[in-house]
């Protein structure tokens, strides 16, 4: 177990266009704190938060052009909601059905302006 699966409900992204690709340090700090408070293991937390910005995302997400072209593919992600935040965790272990350009090991955090259920 990754230490995150059971604690986090499935996240549903209604608006992939609301993704914040370059979250500032303050926003990343809020997400980090929510993950920490909900029991995310420290090592995993650090690796996930390291991949919360487009410069660390895989090729299928790392530019606006790629996100527009590939948006339909994102519906295939299995996502976990970050408690109390407009953000989801995409874990590698739950997304091995995705092609390589769409996933990182151990996973990544995607933050949104709106649209997370």
C-alpha cells in the first residue's frame, strides 16, 4: 500500500481546463499541509509535491498545447482527492493503464482552480 489509497476518496475532475500548471509556493504549501494532516507518508509527500508543477510533469501534460491535445485522455486517470482542496493525487500504482507520457512514479499532484468533486 502506498499509504494514500484508503485514506483518500476518489476524486472526480469535472473541468480539466481548470488545472493550475504553475502553482505558486503558497498554494503548494496549502496542498502539502492538507496531505500531511491527512497522514500522507513524508517521503511520498515530498515526491508528490515535487511533481505539482508543469516543469516536473510527464510529456503528456507539461505544456498548454499538450494539455489541450490530450485532455480527452485525462478522463482515464484514477485520481484521489486531496482532502478539503481543489486538488487530486494521481498515483502511479493506480494508473499503470495510462501510457508513459501521462504518468510519473510514484505519482503527481494536480491542482485546480475549480471543478473537483
